[in-house]
C-alpha cells in the first residue's frame, strides 16, 4: 500500500488500473492513437485488449510494445540496446539518463526492459507535460509519477523533498526508477548531470553520503539519436534565448512530443552503463559536502559520454565547425553534403541570422564529440 503522503504524485496501483482502462477505452485521443498504431481494422480488437488489462505490465506488453514497434518502424532505421543483460529482476536500480527527447528516452528503456523479460521501470514525468486528463490517466497507468515544476525557492525545497522521499520509497520497495540527469532536456548537445539532482536524491536519507547514495544503486544510461530529436525546434529556442527570455507557445510541449515521436531519427542506440560503485562513492566522500556531489556528477557524466554513440552527423558537424577534416574517415563526402542539405532545408524555416542559426544547429551535433574528446 502506497503511503498517503504520495497521493499527489504517485502512479496508479494495480487495483486502480482496470478502472483507468475503462476511462481510456472510449477516449477520443486514445482512439486516434489506436487507429494510428493498430490500424482502423483492428480498433475493436485493441479496445477489447485495453478493456481487459489488469495491471501496468499487461498494458506495456499488450499495448505499449506495439506502440514502440510503430514508432521504430515509422521513425527509426534501427535500435541498438546494450547492457540490459546486466540488469537483475528483483534488484532495484536508479537509472540516471541523458535526456534528449521528452518521451522517447524513458519509453524506449521501459519497453526494452519488458521485451527483455525484465520488470519495467517507473518514470519521472514533469507536471508541465500532463496536458490533459487523458494524458494524466495514461501516464499514471504506465508507471509514471509526477515531478512538480517549482515556481519559487520555497516550492522547490518542498517539492524536492517530496520527490526524493517517493523515489527512495520505490527503491526500498524493490522497484526501479528512471530520472533524467538534469532538469529538462539537453538542448545544446552537452549532456551534463546537475549536482542539484543528486542532492535532491540524497535528501530522503539521514545516512552518510556513501550509504545514502549506495542504497539507490545509481546506474547511468546513455541514449543517442543519429538525427537529434526536435533538432530544429531546439535550434530556434536556443537562438531566441540568446536575446530574450524564452516563453513557450501554447501547446508547444505537446507539439514537441509529437515531433519527437514522428520525426525521422535514423539509427538509435541505448546503453545501460555499469552502476556507480562503492569505491567511487568513497572517493567522492573525501571532498567537502558540496564538492562530493560535483565529483559524483562527473563520474556519471563520464559513464554517459563514454557510452554515447557518435554517428556520422556528429563527426560532420564537428569538422564543419572546426574547419577541419579530423574525423573525415567516419563519413563520405556524399553523407556530408546530405547532412548540409538537411540542415539548410530545416533552418530556412526559422527566422533569424542564418550564420548564427547554423552555428547553433551544428553545435547540437558537434558537442557530443567535444564531450568525448574531453573525458
């Protein structure tokens, strides 16, 4: 039984799933998704499946795996997954992943776990993405829990403690959790762990640094897209942010979700890296209270960066920005011209200084190479 204190952020219990399915089965948005994924001739069949689902695992096996297949076949050339064979059922993990796409990063992990015969993970999901009641019900049924977006320092402290307590509750209950390494997606290609996220995770225990963090079993995850999710939308946001505070347009989060799901992403790679060791935590514990979290963040960064798969687009962008041919052995001239054509076609639809937009766009792809060179 989940403690009442988590009522406002928790996902659904097994007992609540059947009623949630009844609410979803005749929902207009869900029906559109069913038609898209299963086809118009299988709507009634899919609805019958949905109506009879009894728990989150059944939802993921019977519905979400099909959604993953549709996404892969319609927007990806291939998906390569490594490291899931090291994960043990019954042992909790705190997956800390780089965050490139609003929904796909955690979703691809979650369903890959199911397909590998593992229990799927719980997913931290920003409250700003709960755009309507349908999405709220669907997410809570799919083992997602809410991360409140704080408006001020006082709210941040309260919400951070609450979130930390819930994550540790799940871990102690033997469940695995995914949380992004930072607050919000990486827009510029620099995957950096925010020490503040690690401090938040530690808030739920009075134990010393080593025992506190060891209890969570922090396990970094790296996901890489050949074509960066929402690359032109990110370019536009970064450009505007240079001159003024960026304010999201109505439905922008929803449009970013759709863009991430449907945009061609080429090849995709996901690696579950080795967990943070006791020796690494002991090393970090030798630093001051603040610096020990910076130390741990750097270790996680090295795990993610060293397991991030660099594609030809990354090397091309780096060489263009550097005015060099340092990585020319990793791509052909035709592939370079194709990427330049792809870039120009997308940037032509964005208002702004073209040289600056080009630099920002190329940086999104080149920065993972810079990260690799600096580890």
